[in-house]
C-alpha cells in the first residue's frame, strides 16, 4: 500500500525512530554568529501507519543545534499528541482540538516552542523537543490556531487566526510579546474557504479565500476540494481592536494560495500581496499527489507560480499578475521586513507538470526582477530556506539561508548554509540520517549569552 502513496516514498519516506547525535561533521566554516537551533517540522507517521492524506501524518520535529562554529547535536522527536496514539479528531462531542498531527510548523514566541497544525491547538515543546502538551493561552483560545502566525518585527506581537468549515468561519487573535492572548474577534463575511496563511502589514491584516473550500464529499480525511462556485477573494482589515467591523472583501481571479511571500502598503496606500498560487489544474495535481490518487503526476507544486495582487481600497479595485513562470513554493524573507516593502524573497523550486526544471533554492530581486537559483544537485530536495540575519548586517540580504537537504543517492541529509546575498555555499553540516522531507521551520537564536536556550 505504501508504494501507492508518494508522500511515504522517496524523499518523503518516514523515519522509524527518534535519535540523538552529537559532534556533527562540518564542511567549510560555520559562522560563529549562527548560535541557536534550526527546527523543522513535517509529517512522519509511525511504522505500520498509512494515512489517507499526506497532511494526516503525525508531526515530527527535527532539530540541529549550532554553537559558535560547531554543530553540537541533531535530534528528532515525534510531537506526542493524542492523535499520535490514534485518538480521533472528531468525537461524539465535536472536534478534539488536542488530537493534532502538530506537523506543519514550529515557532518560538513568548519563550515557548509551539508545534502547529491549523485545525488544532498548538503543542508546546521543550528546548530538547520533548512534548509538554497542548497550549490554549491559559484557556483564552477556544478554537484552532493557524500554522502560519505572524510576529510583528516592531511590536513583537503574534498575529494569528483560526478557521473552520462551520461558523464562526474565521477568528482573528493577537498575543502580546510575552505570549498572552490579548485580543480575539470574529471576522464577518468570511466563508468556509480553506484559509491556510494570511498577511500582516503595518496598518492592515490581509486574509485570502481561494476556490478550495469545505467539501463533505471528500473522503481522504481532509474534507476540502476545489469549487468553481466558491468565490476567490482578498479580505482587507484595519489593524486594531475595531478592525473586524471594517473588513472589506475584494474579488480576485480563481486560484488558491497556500503560502504568503509578504504584503505591505505602497506609497499610494495600496496593499501589495504576493505568494505562490495554483490554478484549478495545479490544485488537482497537488491534491492527487497528497492523497496518492491515480493520475497524480510526479510532483506537488508543479503549477505553483508567484502571483502579485495590488489592492486599491480607495478605488475598490484589484490588479493582479503572475510575476514569474518558475514553479516554486515555501516562500521566505528576512522577517525584519515582514509587513513592509521587501526587495528580496526566497523560495524552493520544483519540476513543472512536464517534469522540466529541478529542485533548488531561489532568490528573487523584486527591484530588478532578477531571479537566481542555487541548484542542490540530482536526487536532492531542499527544505524551506530559513533566513537568518548576519550580525551587524546593513543590507536586507545580509544573512544566511538554512535548508535541510534530502539526498536519495547517498541516503543521507545535510544542513546547507548559504550566503543569502549570492547563494554561495558557506558550510555543510552532515546529519546522522536522511531527514524526511517536511514543511516549515524556524531558526531559534540563543537568548542568553551562556546558551541557556538549550
């Protein structure tokens, strides 16, 4: 049965155990300022378990500890939620928000490490990746939390939402820099459309509703599907406690966006939003790969192209265009530019639906329109490239990109450290095993000079 599930084979083959290794081999020179932990989450079902959808595989967090030019350890741990031991999400009393895969993302906020899955509560982890338990913000969070919260680089606030196929369809939340939930509001006018990511600018919150919506007839275990009847829309809401009552929805062309590159207000007061987007056929190809359906093709993200929307609230119009013809996903940027105009952004390239192209780390210059690709080599798949600012950097791209590469030919993985300005290799850390291809992650710098962060 596994052979029919592409998300359990090749780069995505699950690992069967939890390990810890110390004193990792380094090629090149690790910058001493890279002192912290790279954490990366992804779906990794336990041996003998075959989920019906890639997204239903149990979450496993992989961690790499760097300190002052050394690679001190690698460890991987399942997120020990009730779902890991078979607890169902739906019960006779409704959904169990603790029965989570917790396999989409892992972040740090307010001193807590949180493993995230958008249909559940977050799960707190220790610095060594052991599971503490579900985190509900001292009982203030009563619904699900997106796997893509946004931390304001100025205020330190964490903005996030929770969506549901049933009313209330969309809830918006803000936690302060210490991690206390200080604001929640229902967003009027939202629908059952799948909302995986969103954006925050200096003055607005930006929601995206695409053509993928709740479909009770979808039996893969993830009840969503493409609907031509579901309108694609962008919701623009002023930030602040009274913003929900002022949200405006703008119609856009059909499509579905999973991940936002960034959003900001330009000099004319327009909101500019960018992110990889698929059309109807692109969604079908990816979905069929995710569930292992016939005709699935060879790769997900095969028709995922970067799109830009420019919303003019004063005129009530939206201009949109595809800005690049390269199939990409997992966009990232220097997070100091989150919510304001950025020149550079990064992504991972994929082969298109005809099999043309290859995996690589991509850098876009939004000012010149230039695109640069760092090829990672044959049968090698990089993970989302996490940007880490360089100490004392003055330019937006002064920093490093960290990506974990799955190498099928060597049955191994490496942490690749690239110079973000030119995409040149700085160092390679050899890991003790091949790391299952996953989804999202974070760089957690040390917060104390003695390395007390773990």
